């Protein structure tokens, strides 16, 4: 085989000779420029994503006022009604329930790991949390369907119905178990590793001098945490919670599998919901012949992107102050 | 016992309880998946593609999804690596510590990291439709590469920044250029961390369903070209669980177990590998 025969090989050989001719300094300079050029990619990608979704969502924004889309209650694509309100509420309800369930135990475990735990405990728990963060969303969904939904159906719903059913927030009108609470529990476990990791970093960033000063004047360890450490870290902890919520907002498959997918504005944690992510996953890619349908779905995607960018931007800026480096 | 000591022990108990709860959930998830999936596992799952009537409970396996997932995640990871390694090296060792450009790039990467995978999927499908590409292995690989890019770059970036700068300075003092220092010293020193970053991104890619839902499609055959649709394990789980037949649902559980074991394997594999490669680093 003579590699010179193909034009590509000839070109490659020439290119190699050209590279060899470059001095070491020039190679360095060119590589530096190329690397610098490549680092524009993330920023370009964020902008392109935003613009592409905006362009595709534009037809529906032209056809209907944004306010009507955001507050519209009915979703009937065949009749040209694209009310996103039930889906926005679905997303907010599921996220809120998930965060309400996740935040207290996450903060407590993060503080425990940062302040009390022995190094051995930390080296055991850290990989387990990484593992929890690495489990695919679909597997969480399977867990939700197999374990959480029946638990909600057979235990939580009857219990709440018996003792707290008179409060509308806990009213049980949905006997299937698929609903906001099931979605919230699954999501809470999913965001836990994130919230714990960030809170842990933030708490660890408090200088030891503060703790020593507090302990030296006779405070207990919990008092030290309560009065010396936590006030320092509050903005960072809030940023961590915000980041966790943005994770929860965007979660798709696991939520889709357990949340019931009924396009109605929920009023109780046992009601089914239909979050924006599930709306896109269930409908995009099919039936795109209906006018404005794909445009409406991409508006939903654009909204998710916008929410995520705001949440992420704010929390990153806050976190940056704490650790001197950004936490993803 | 004083009140504050009682408060201390109450909160300590709560903290230990919470940690137990979080770790316990992990155990519970793994137990559930094993208990549900193990009975449905058999050799045919790994060696056969779905046969006729598979989705009604007939013969067949999920080889198409296993191979498809490996293709998709493998291709996506390779592509993401090509882009993220130079970026991470640039951010980590070319620019000054307090560079404004580097913080902008990191912020953009963090924003990208947080973008929901369903948005990546919708965006990818939009672009593919504009270019006239149909749901295919290629589309799935491209979208997974975008999804993995920020994860891999940020993980590599953190690792490279943790490297002591004395080593670089020594190389530079000997007359090596920046490029030579980066390629010969930085990459070798941080090899364990870089491997972890690559496998982390691979794990994220292989487990993601929402991004490949529209872009890679689903098929019962093993793709033989980049332009054919490809099945994936997460979607195999999702679709089989969605059928009304218990036999098929059983296989969905089995597919979930296969996926989980694969993820555990990647996770432990990366720890083992990075410990092994760590022997070549100077400490």
C-alpha cells in the first residue's frame, strides 16, 4: 500500500512537514491560539441554544400574547389552545415538594459530614454520594414506580386522608399513588447529593479560627455551628438550595414516570401533575404537523432554559465568593 | 445535663439520622432494582436482539440497547474529550490564576452543566431538523457530546488546578515551552484525575435518556452505520416499563439492573483505574 496515492495522505504528509518546520516557540503560540479559540465554545453554545429555541418559539409568541400563554388554563393543541399554566404549576409544585423534603435532611447530613464526622466516615460516605448522583434518572424512575408509588398509595395517602384530609393541601382525590408526592420523594433523593456536596463545601470553607474562638469561650459544638458557622454560610447554603432546585426543575424521565401526567392545576400534594419537562418528552418529535404545536413545546423548553440560566447564574455568583472557585 | 447539651445531642442524633436516611435511600434503590431485575435476567437478554412479538412477551433480548448505549456514550465521550481536554488544559495551565476570560468560560460551562437534558434533546432535534438529519446514531452522539462537554471540562479543570504549580515551573525553567509543559508534564501528572473525569462523563452519557429520546430514536436492530437510529438502555427501560404486559415490564426491570450494574462498574472502575494510573504521578 502506497499511502501517497490518496490525496488525503499527501495532504497529511505535507501538513506534518509543515508542522515540523514550525519552531517550538511557534508551535506553542499556535497551540495557545487554538486552545483559546476552543474556549469560546461554551459561551457560543449557550447563546446558540438560547437563540435557536427563541427562533423556533417565535411563531407562537407572534400568534399569541406571552401572558395568555403563561396563564392559559387549557391545553388543546388541535384547537390551537396552548395554555402552559397547568404545566408551569406542575413543575413548581413538584420542585417545591421535592425541595421541602430534601433540604432539611441534606443540610443536617452536610453539616454532620463537615463538622462531626470522622475522616473514615467521610471517605466512606463521599463515594456513596457520588454513586447516588451517578444513578441514571430512569433507574430512579423504576424505583419510584416499584417502591415509592405503592408506598404513597397504600400507606401515605390513607394515613394523610384519615388525619389531615380536611386540609385541602393534603386532600386525597387520587387513589393511584402516581402524583406530586411520589415525584417529590424521588426528586428529593435525586437532588440530595448535589445539595449535600455544595453545603459541605461551603461549611468547610469557614476558617477554623472562628470555630476555635467559639469553642474557647465555652460554646458546645452545636452552639458553635449555630452561632458562628451557619450565619457565615447562609448565602452559600441558599445558593446550594437554588442550584438543587434548578436540577429538580429540569429533571425529566424519573418525574415523568411517577408524577401521573394529568394536565390540571394541582391543589394537593396527592394530585397528579404534568411538569414542563414531561410535556416536552411526551409530545415533542411527533404530531408536528399541527400548527404551532412544536413552537409551543419549544417555548416550554426555552422557559426551562431561562429559569435554569437565572438560577444557575445567581447561585454561581454567590458561591464564587465563598470558595474562591466555582462549584458546578 | 444542661439544656444546651440536650440540644446538642438532639441535633447530633438528627444529623446522624439524616445521613443514614440519605445513604439508606441509596441502599434501598439498589435493593429494589436488584430484587426486581435479577429474577428476569437470563442469557438471552445479553445475546439476542428483540424477536418478533418481543413487546408482547415473546423471545428476545436487549442486545440492541446494550450495544446502542455503548456506541452512543462511547462516541459522545470521545467527541467530548477532543473538545474538553484542550479547553481544560488552557483554563488550567495557560491562563493566569485570576483571568476574567477563564471565569466567563467557567460560568458558561456551569450554565451548560445545569441545562436540563430534555432541553439538549429538544435543541438537538431542532438543529437536526434544520440540517435534514433524522434520528440516528450520529445525532445521539452529537447531543451526548454536548451534554458531556461541560461535565468533563469542569471535572478536568478542577483536577488540573489542584496540581502544584512547582512542577510546571520546573519544566518551564528548564526551557520547555507552555505547550510542551502542558502535554508532557500536566497531562501525565493529572492522568488519574483526567481518567476519572472521562469516566464520569461516560457514566452520565450512558444513563441519560431525555437527550437521546428524539435524537437517536429507537430500533430493534444493532446500528451498522452512523445514520441509522440506535436503541439505548435507558429508553429500553422506559419503553418496556410503559407496556401493559407484565412479562415485558419484567424485562424493563432487568434492563434497569443491567444499566445500574454498568454504572456501578464504570464508577468503581474509574476509582480503580485512577489509583493504578496514580503510580506515574510525581508526589
